[in-house]
C-alpha cells in the first residue's frame, strides 16, 4: 500500500541513518546486505511516496542496487540538500539531522522518484568508473615519463603504461559486449555512432552516464549534461550566461566529438563558423556544439532513427 510519506536516508561508509517524516521514527542500520534486509523489515509493507538519499560516490551504490525498482528512490545532489538545510535555519550537521532534512527536502519539493535502474546498468557504471580511474593512472605515468632519466625507471614506467593500455582495451571490449547484448542499448549505440564525431568511447559514455537518453525533453538533456547556459541577472545588472553543474564525465566525453563535428558534420561546422564570425569566443562556440550534439543524440534515439545528412 502506498502512503503519503517521505523517508530520508543519510548514507555513510558503514551505516544508513533513516528518518521517517510522518511519525518522526528514526533508526540506524549497517550499510551492508544484512543491513538492507533489516531496513526492509523496518519499513514494513506500507510503501512511502519517496525515499530520499544523497549521491555519495561508492557508499550509496550498494544501497541503490539493492532497492532500485523496489522502493521509490530519489537521489539528490548533496550541495542542493545542504542548501535546503541552511535555508531552513539548520546549522547542526549530524547523520541523524541530515536524514531528517533529506526527508523534509523531498516532501517540501514533492520530489518525484527516479526511474528504476537495472542491474546491467550498475555493472556498466562500475566498468566505466574503473576505466576512468585507469585513464587517470595512465595519464599520470605518461606525464611522469617525460621527466624520468634513469633507463630502469623508464622501462618500468613504460611496462606499466602498456599494462594499463591492455586493461583499458579489455574494459572497453567488455562494455561494448554488454551494450551489444541488450537490444535497446545496442540500437541506441548504433544510432549514436551514426552521428559524425561520436565514436565508440563517446557513445558508450552517453549510454552509461545518461541512461535516460531518448526520453528527455530537449532542454532537459542539455541541463543534465551541464551544457545549458544559466542566465546571470540581478536588477539592472546583466552578467554573461554560463554553464554549470551537470554530469562532468559526460561533458568531458563530448569535447572531442564536438571538435570532430566542427570539421565533418556540415550542420555543426556551419553553426560553429557562424558563431566565431559573430565574435563569439571559440570555447563558447564549441560548448554550443557540445550542447547541440547531446540534443541531437537525444532526438535521434527518441525517434529511433540514425543520423542522415541534412537531418535534424
């Protein structure tokens, strides 16, 4: 049975601090599979309207995997939750207080539950996160190699770089196989790869970092990527619009495709040149191309058709 109730859960490495808004009930459970079972018993049979928690990197993933599709989960930005607490005059910050404020946050803004995430999406995200870490390690070693002088040290560094390169290829191969094994993801991947500029890595990044692709409104797709310009205005003062927030890995993945699109996608090339000729900085023009790319990708996946010259 669904009840009009909000539950806040503050997630840390070792524990889940829970607050139920309707009766003020609180509890603490281990952040582990055993703790998840006890939490389910504590929640009972009455389904709340929403269960609000913050994105906490590796600490929330087990909880989200265990309850996605079983509870109406709402994952919120920690900064937004903290600002809500400050707006309510709450200066104290403890796990118990945070859980209560998360429940109040969800209730005050009537936050809608997120779409359920299947287990394969969690696996893809773990592969992607591991791949990103290996890329950082390889970049660090490549930079270090430039300043090393001893032959033995350089030999070991090169060996480690070669090892990381092989591991990266294996991870990308596994990601591609998993995308291919799911008909809907395979079709979306084909559509994305048809867009000039979007290659293997960029397409898989979009599908992993934005699983909502093809279901979003045009402005929402740009906003989630952090590519929607935010107006800066107060009274008579008008500042420059700027981008902020959004999903940084996705934004980073669109940078090189946007560069390629300015040379090999006629529509994008013409728009980029027009903006530069109008006096726009190249960085601003390239950001606009990145925004157009994600909007185009969303539109094509939604329409279930591949890119064609002179298409949308």
